[in-house]
C-alpha cells in the first residue's frame, strides 16, 4: 500500500506543518513508513508552497509523489499548477474561496470537497490560521488515511505549546466535516 498526498497553497497557510503532522501521525502513531518533502518560493509568506507525504506499509523507495491519491489546494495557483497531476479518482479538498476558477470538467474524474475552509476555521476557533488543522481533520475522517486518534496525538505534538486546545477544536470540526463527506453529505 503506497498512498501519496499533496498539500499546496501559499506561504503562511500552514501547508508544510500540515504535511509534517500527517507524516508524524502515520510514522509515529501507526508504525507505517512515511516520507515528507517540501518546496516553497523564496518569499516564505505569500510565495508558492508545496509539501508531499508518501505513506506506505513497506519501505519507501522514492520519496516524491508520482500520481497523488489525495490533494489539498489552498490557492488558485496551486490548483491550476497541480490539478492535472492527480490520479483518477483522487480525493481532493479545495479552499473554495481562494480557488474561484475551477476546472469542473476535469474534476469529474476526481472526488472533490470544496468548502470555505478559512471561514469555517474562523467560525470554529476564532482564528483563520487553524484552517490547515481543520483540513487535516477533514482529510482524516473522509479518507481513513490515518486514525483520528493518531492525528490528534500528532497535532498535539506539533503545534506550539499553549495552542493545543484551539487546534484540537479545529481538528474535531474537521472530523465532523470529513464524516459528512464520507457519508456523501457534502
């Protein structure tokens, strides 16, 4: 089993942190093999950001995504650049307010959940910057890529001390939305 996950957006959205947390949940708490890679533009805030996680039950011979099974798009630039690299049937989460120009015809080949993620995060926690953690909750509950408990533990490990409660609130709201997605309610 080899699963490839692509996170992309722009600097400051927590793309890289989200990928690190997913990799930690898989490797540390589920005893799977996981490799995380990242790339970002020279301007850390606002520049393009991409992170990949490969998860497997056997050693990983190539650490980059070839045809992602899952993707998260937090910006129009990321969506436009990477959408067509996805495997047919890939599960995709889109920040719909930041990706206004979508290729709905191509999306028919994919399983897509498009939501105002930043707005939902702000409503749930009062902080828009918890959007990446909310998205991890959606990804976890929708796909079963890792267990919810593993993701909770990885989030607590990775977020700054003192922010665990608010980040877990975002994660749990994401779990609720991911369950709705799994049940075909989104």
